[in-house]
């Protein structure tokens, strides 16, 4: 299954049997609103805390994904998930409701593709027939933990990003119809010394470039082999840096469409989202909501999703540490419908 140095090749072609997304009000005002399964009109979602609201998002997305896969919850064999909260409490508490054997993972905003890659690995190896991959984030939980309480109302620089409120989940199956996961390139830590938590795009861009290059080296593919290559949440600043770095490395990204989930989930020119979207849910809701629908319609045949993550904590920032970053890439093909 290992191809090259970092890529798992899934010869059994695990199927995404069902996927779903649930988002908050700002995402519902964005250009992809019609592709989400449920849009909550309020950030609190009638819960007593922001954290309880985030857990609800993930529980609902998981339920919708199971229904889309026409799979009874009792037949689910594993759940792989994570989020941005300390001790990944959104995923762990949702796992209590889901009831399946649980593998909690933390890749910050790269968690969507990390969990999808691991779920595909379990299915491809024969270690499970039905595996759920999921992740979530909430604008107010992330702001409270990593920056300032929302009540403080602090101003942010133009390089800052807006954490997506939402959750995405997908059911991986050993057989069936739907998009298939072809392969996954597992990223390495890249840290160029950036310490500014309000400039995540610049910090994460080199990790995205490193994983994209590794993917092409391992698979022998080129950008033109994909209809779309999309990074996770580099937004305006990071996407420009990644594009420049890839051009400098001689990677012909102009032979495909190269975009970013943080630029797709919002209308960055009209919505107050600084440089664009971020958070675990950013690549999750764009991929499981918008991109899978485009694959199903035949608009796209093969895509590469490169989810990026900044692996800092409030403690590491306060101690003056730089920000280690990572990116995981998953190739998804249209498959049979």
C-alpha cells in the first residue's frame, strides 16, 4: 500500500457511501449555502454554551452521513474524528452519542483529511467495513480558546482568518456506489519560524507545498491529472504564498484549477471574514458538501484535497514557540454512481 515515501495507495478503492455537512449562519450566507445539508440560523443553536453547539453540529452531520449511506448506526464499526478544542472534546463527546469504537485524532485544521485517510486505511486493509470520519469547528469556541473571548470584541489584522462554524462527516465503505478514495499522502511537520497566530496562512503554506510536491513525487502524477487541487484553509494570504512557492519550484499548477477552501466557503469581498475561512470544518464542509456534489454531477472526475493545519496551542504561543504546520492530501475520484 505504501507508494513512495509518504503515500498510501488504496487498491480496494474505499467508497464514500454517504457524507453530510451542517453549518452556522455565516456559512449559510456564503456562496456554497445550497450544498450544505443543514444551516443553523443562530450561532448558539439553542445550546447553553458554544462548546455544546459545536458538539451538536458534529452529531447532526454524523447522523445525516449515516442516513445518506443508508447505514444503521449499529453497523458502524469505527469512528475517526477530531477538532480544535482541548482534548478534542467535541469529537469525544460526539463519539459518546455515536457509540462506535473511537479513534480520536488531532491535526488542527488538517483533521478532515487526516480522519478521511485513516478511515480509508482501515477499510482498505480489511480492518473494518464501515468507518465514519468526521470533524468540526465553531467560530466562538476557537476564538475563546486560541485568541480572545468573543465578548472582548478585539480587532484583527487583515491577515487573520475567520473560523468556520460547521461539521462534516463521511462514511467509508468497502463496497457500493459513490466517490472513491484513491490514495492519501501523509504530511510532515514544516516550521519556518512564523510565530504570529494572526497569520496562519503564511505559516501553513509551506506545509501545503511540501505535501503537494511529495504527492507528485510518490505517485508519478502531475497537477494536470486532477480537475481541481484545493488546499484546506490558506485563505488569501497563504494561497498566494503557496502559489508563488509552487511556481518557484517549477510545479505547473497552471495545468489544473488550484483553489482554497477558505476562499470558497465565503464571499471574502462581501462578508466580514478577514482573509477568508479556517478551522477544522473549513475543508470538511467544502469537500463533503460542495466538492462531492460536483463529483456526483460529473463536473469533476478527480480532485486532490490538501487540508492544512497549524499545530500550536495557547500555551506554546505564550511561551514564544514558532508554529509547526502540517498538510495531508487525499485524492478522490468520481467512481460509480
